[in-house]
C-alpha cells in the first residue's frame, strides 16, 4: 500500500532526525 511506503519514509526521516539530535547532544 502507498500509505505504508509513505509511513516508512516518515519513520526513517524521524529516526534520522532523532539520531542527529542525540549525536548533537553527546558532542
């Protein structure tokens, strides 16, 4: 389904953003 593909993209982008925030906090 198309919405599943979009959901995965959103989750992947959110995970990437969260990871960037965590790395920034640790630095």
